[in-house]
């Protein structure tokens, strides 16, 4: 089973049934998934934005968020000063740098639908 670091764009696409949900499911399936603790907060923030935009879907979005937390993910803390250095070095947000940091630390690829983060990961390959 291959290991990979997964970011919020992938998990959110799957659990909130976004247009790339099928692609996200393919990425999530059959892999040992890793993520920084930040992922939980990002997914919750995404759910909040969706509920504000579509209050009539609040219950379904809450259930989708709960579904996201059933995905077997190995949660990790990150070294925040190292994340800051990485973010400054390659011009990423600190949130995005958390995923790249964990990918580098574990020596496994990172998967994302975020094009800027994907480019940064390729440039700063593991």
C-alpha cells in the first residue's frame, strides 16, 4: 500500500461531492493516508463556508463533514518553525506549507487539487 500526504482539497472534493469527487475517491482509495492536524480545521472551515452559502443544506453538509472524519488518516503534528521557514522559502501559505512539510518529513508524495501547491511540491520534490 502506497503512502501519501493528502490535503483538504482532495478530502473536501470527496466528502462534499464536489465535481472532482470521483477523482478524489480514486486518490484516497488503496493508500495509507497522512495529514497534518490542520486538515480537520480546514475541512470544518470549508463546511462552514458551504453552510453559509447554502443554509438549506446545513444538515447534509454536517453529515458530509462527519463522513470526512471516517477516512482512515494518520494524523501528525508539524514543526511550526520549520513550516514557517518552508513557507517563506517557496512562497506558500503556512497552511499549504504544513502539507508539504509533512510530505518531506515522511518522504512520501503529497496529493492535492491545488495547482500552486502541486507545483511547489514538484519544485521542492521529496
